[in-house]
C-alpha cells in the first residue's frame, strides 16, 4: 500500500466488521495500556466482539460509523452518536464522538482530523448544537488533535479504586 494513495472517508457498512473489529480491539488495548485499572481488559475474541458491537450501532438512526479507506484497506474509523439530555452529566442533548482510531502505519496524513470532522458534520446535520468527546488522560496525541479541531476541556474524570 502506497502512502501516496488517497484516503477516502465513507460511511461504514456491515462488510467492514472485521476491519472495524481489529481497529476497535487496538483502541481497547491502547486504553488498557494507558490505565489497566480504569479500562476494560482485552479478552478473547475481542476483534470479533468489537466488530459486532460497531455493526450494531450502524443500525441505529442515532449513530454513525465512518471509515477511512486507502488502497482498499480500512485504516481508521470513527463512531459517533446523538446523546439525549443527561441530568447525570449536567448537559443538554449533544453529539458525541465515542471512538476514533487511525492505524499506526497510516497516521500523519490528516486522517484522524478528517474522521472527526466527518462525524461532527453528521452530528450537526442531525441537529446537534454541540459535539463532545472524552479522551484518555495519557493520550496526549489525541488531545492535541482535538484541541486543533476546536474542542475545549470541560470535565475531568477522576477514578478511585477500592
């Protein structure tokens, strides 16, 4: 696969389940490496389970999954959805970027930015007044990307283990 090949952002389909599963499993492992007590432990068949999980969200009118494809290979994805008003989180209805990951070998070409922007555009087109996301405390690279895209810090999650 050539780095010069163009990257296409498109809405995912159930046929992308295997590739999405591998990327989602990589996201899970990355977060577990950041903080093994906070994030779920990757278990058996994680790729298959995550692929099914993302495909299940493709069936919802309130969720969207986009993929980044280069030379026939899925090299990234984003999953976003519409979240209702939450008194628990003290926020009104919002669009929420749940997952975004670009395969390590495909980074450095603006793919993450394009995926987040595709999700944000979809959410705004569906009437969302704001787009929110969470990021792992130790994920400096992602935080810099989100700040470049105009996201601002609004909450800090804190965890205490028993």
